[in-house]
């Protein structure tokens, strides 16, 4: 992933409306990939991504058609954070500080729980590709139960802000009060936010991402209006500061969930899936957790590795921190493209796997990887050509700009490695392979990137990379430069190992199906 996560950015109702085994001797991961439930239905309609000739042009078009709404949805998710930051910043410094602390807590909780729910995407996509349409509604309903259970855990974690704030040193009582109020509002928002992620997963899996995109875009407009009312105390509302930003988020989340519930009930497209929540099915919930827990852990590994990186770089002062933040934000912006393509490619690949068409799944994966790497190269070229203007848009301070420009020399390596890791991780999830990727990412990002970065930047080996930083990243501080060097190296190691594992899975399945 990257230094910034947007939740994200992706219901239900009540009652009956929406409000297989691997061959003997197969390796463990190949077994997981091929044990996708019952065999494909020979009569049920197939998903659009698993019919017709699988030419590169047609496959690329399918991926792009599904990927661009995901990208727009991610932009909408980022807009939430921008609106909160800009609008609370104009309210008071206390409100801005409270929001920054509270959001960092919320993101840590939300991203991990969201990752667990994203196990719905490959599971539902395989059902869709196989034509097991009645299983889609059942699986989604179990996802709703899981979302509600995770909401209880997440809300409980956010009800004790003093535990989190103990890691932030001396925080003023005024800031603590607003942090508590903001997190209280987000605890109210959390069930709606997580259940809405099941709607996101459902629509992504069945190649309907525009539904969630439109809801997210509407949410941005509502977020601006509610922020204006509750942060500043307009239209007779109290002046709530950061707490008002949290309240507006809760309102938008619940409204978005209500809209999605209406769509699931009214839109004839979803009737074929027999959408229902039903009773908890412990076997289905176990399948979701078996895949979702390591997926959620992978999300947390990526987020926390960059969170702690920022805390370490802060030791070098405000200029290094500012330059690091610019680099982090640009890496996050760059990451959106391969992430959107990864989500789309993973869903289409899972549909082909569900249909039992492993050669097509392999071709879809190869096409997605080519698109992601090509897009990454183009993105980096734009960033490097316009680097002076881009950094100038972030800061007028020459010292901060100097650090940022030095770090940007590493963007090419970092983003290409990030794109490779991102796409490969989504492809492995399409095959329901998540434990080994989690272990690879933990070893690379936490072990090599974070721990190795600390050792060479601020630990016993501090200064070891100073020569490389001075030569290839002039202007960057030694600590920040060393941390980013190790982060890029760890990302390259992670992406390469994930790609090796992915190719192993693909080859094993090719041998099995040929036999």
C-alpha cells in the first residue's frame, strides 16, 4: 500500500430482503485456490468477464471499465479527509490537532476491519463467475453479520481514547476532549461504514463498481454541507469543531447505507442473487474469517509500517517531517491507480476461477499486471517532469521543498515496486491465498523496511547510508533518506516474492487442470 490510506473508500435490511476440494497431493495454496465451493453451474448465466475471446484488448478494456469507477471512489474517499482537514483548520488549531489525532486512531481501526470484510470480493466473484447466483446473497448476508460483529470490536477500541493518546505524549485537556467526542461520533458511524463495505465488495465482485462510486460522490457533497453546519455552527447548530466533523461523517455513512439498501431492494439486477441476511452461518463466517483475517492483517502491516516511519522521521525536525509528508502524500496519490486496477483485475480473475477457466484467469492477471506497470511508469514520468511545480504547490518553505525534492528522486523505484506488490497481492487474493502474502509483507515491510530503516537511520547503524543519500537524494536528510531507501527496498522484496509465489500457484493449477 502506501503512506496514506483512505477508508479507502466501500447494507442491508431485514428478513428475506437485503436490509470443492483440491486434488490429492496439491500444494496447500493451490488447494485453497481450487477449493472454491461447488462446481460451476452448467446452466446459470456467466459473468461478463468470463465469456467471449480473452484477447489482450478485450481483457484490458474490461479491467479499465471496472477500474476507473474504483479510482474515482478512492478520490472521493480522499476528499473526506481533505474536507475535514481544511475545514477544521479554519475552525481552530485545537480542532485541527484533535482531528489529526482522532483520524489516525480511526484509520488504524477501520482499515484492519475493512480488510477482513474485503474477503467478500474473491468469494462472491468466484460464485458469480461460476453462476452460483443464489450463494451470492447468502454470502453477502453473512458479510453483514461479520461487519456488525467487527463494528462492536472497533467501537470498543475507540471508546478508550486515553489508551491511544498515551503514545502521543502530553496532550492538552481541550484536545483530549475533542478527540473523545470525535471518536464517539465515529464509533456511531462505524457500523454503517463497515456494512457499506459489504455493498462495495458485492458490487466490485459482480462488476458493478459505478453504484458505489455514485454513492461516494454524493457523500462528498453531503460531507461538505454537514461539515459547514456542524463544524462552524451554522443554521442554528452548535459550534462543534472536530466533533462536528465526526458527526457529519456519521450522518453521511448512515445516509449512504440507506441509499445502498434502497438500491439493493429496488434494482432488479440484484434479485437474481436472492439477497438476504438470514441467520448466522458459522461455516460461511469461518470461510470469511479464514481469508479475511490475514487480508486485514496485511492492510494493517502496510499502514502501520508507514505510520511508524513518520514517527521516526519526526526526530529530524519539522523540515524533514514536512518533506517526508509531501513524499508520502505523492506516493499515496500514485498508489491509487495500481490499487484500482488491482481491485478490478482481482475481481475478474476470481470470476474466471469460479467458472473453472484457469487459463483465462492467468491471462487476466497478466493483462492487469501489464496495465499496472505501464500506468506506474507513466505516473512516475509525470511526477518527475512536474516535480518542481508539484512540490511548490505543497509548500513555500525552501528547506521543506529541498527535502521533498531529494526524496522524490526515489519515487521511481518506490512506486514501481509498490505497483508490483499491490497488483500481485490482489491476484493472490483472487485465488483465496492470503496467509503466505501476509507473512511475506510482514517480513519485508516490518522486518526490512521499518526495522532495517530504523537501524540504518537512527539506530546503531545510523549514517551507513548517508553516502547513498547524498549521491542519489541530494537535499534529503540522512534519516528520512535512509528510511525511504529501506522502504523502497522492502517494497521491491515484497513485490518480487509475492510475484514468485503467484507464479508458483498459477503453474501448479495449470498442471492440475491439464492432468
